[in-house]
C-alpha cells in the first residue's frame, strides 16, 4: 500500500496519467482533456527538466513547467535536487519516507505538501 502511495505521487508529479489524453468533442474535434489552465504558473528548473525527459505519456511543457513553478514556491533548491532523483530511483522515495532521520522527515513533509499543491494547481 505504501509503495502504491509513493508511486502515485511520483507519477502524478512526473506528469503521468492514464486514459485518453485526447478526446473527441461533439463537433468531432480532438481536445486535450488534461490541459493545464493558461493561468497556471510555469517555470524551468531541475524538476521541469526531469519531468520533460521522463518517459511519461502525459508530460508536456505546460505540465512540467507548472510543477516546477510550484516546486519553486514550496521546496528549497536542495529539496528540488533531492526530489529529482525520484524520477530515476522511485525506491529512494520509499526509503526517505520510511526513514527516522529528522532531515528525511522534514524533507518528506515538504515533499508531500508540494505534491498536494502541484496536484491542485496543475491539474
């Protein structure tokens, strides 16, 4: 169960998504059902770069830029660099989450807050 929670959070932040990204409207036109609001913030940085280079189908400049902007508002630079490692090593997220070290616990609390804010802002 814990692994599913971690994987879900990582996949959400990495721009993962299931289902059809593009759906046909009543007029026969295709539209992106997972589009990011135009008013959503956008930025570039380590998380955006990791997101864009991931193999996730739903990644886009808009989504990756949005989650980077939220990261800039909620995570320090060192926390962002640490979070980027989750893209290539999801087990690291689980290890940090289960750690009893105070700096790991503080990081995890900040990361969870970031994930919730990114999900609310960028979806």
